[in-house]
C-alpha cells in the first residue's frame, strides 16, 4: 500500500498562469490514489485559498471535493488535513461530517518509517513579519468579530486580503536553507525518518544529516505530490 501527500492547492482562486480546473484534477488524482491502494492521504495545508467555518455555513463551491473526501474515508483510507496559513481557521466540519482528521501537525508511522508533517508557515526565521500578522488575525477577539460578518462579506474580505498577500509573497525570496535547517533539527529531536512540509511551494526531496526533508511543492501552477511506497519517497509531477 502507498501513502500520498499533497500541499498548497489554494482552491477558490485562479491567479494568472495557474492551472484551471485544478480542483477537478485533484479530485481525479485522489480517486486514482485510492484505486492504487492508498493507506493514507495527507493534505498539508492551504488546500483552500481561504477557509472559515461559520456555525451553520461552509462554502458550497467545493461540494464535489467534500463528497470525494467522505467517500475516500468510507473506503477505509486514513485522511488527514493540516492547517495552513490560508486555512488555519478549521472547525469541526471535516472531522464530524467527513471523517477527515484535522490538526496543526501530525506524526505517522507508515511502512516502517516515522514521518512528521506540518504546513511550514512561520518556520523560517525570515518569516518574522508573517508570525506577527498571524498573531493579529488569529487573536480570539478578531476571530470573534470576523465571525459576526455575513459569510458572503467575510469571504469577499478574505479574498481581497489574500490577493494583496499574494502580491507581497511574489516578491519574497524563499530561503530554502532555513527550512532545511529546521527540518534537520526536527528529524533529530523526534527521531524521524522524514520531515514533510509545504508552504514555500518548492517541490523537492533533500537529504540532510539527520534524515530527509521533503515538500510536495504545490497544486497551483504545477501539479505535484509525494508518494511513499515501500519506505521510499518519490516526488511526482503531473504537469
């Protein structure tokens, strides 16, 4: 059996040069993973461009994906969805309605290997500005005030903020060595075989002194994912 890891699809937005209909392509790929005998599927954050759960509301734009995830869980595959910097406000919808496990990070033992997963936002020292911004938007009072907005208004506001954030992010220089150093420390600290993260959208598998650091990259401008089979990790790019 194999395990599959995806990250950074940013569903709900189509910036210039992004792959259109990639949500349907993701659904097709998830179904194919099951047909190939998947034991685990891990979505490593930023599945959506924005996610916020009101008490009686979830967006209707992704119902086909929701049904697919529920069907996959019902088939016996263990599915996990980790919070990213665009979808950190997960509630209990995925757990209670679909059976998808959620959390900020995750440790799994698969195929005799110990793997740790986290989205990766705020890990790099150069992300200090983001860490401050995250504390502001995740402050309980600010979360409460946002929940009082009508869902349509809240979504429109979030999309505008996200658009401006994306413009800022395009100018940011990714210091991949910072992520590798962090991953290398975690590999030793938790006695891991693999440290898997997303966030910076750069696909790769890197050998470091204490093990392997890996990133699926993105499902946005390219379609990448990671596959673990027989204890070996492979990076797959669909297009």
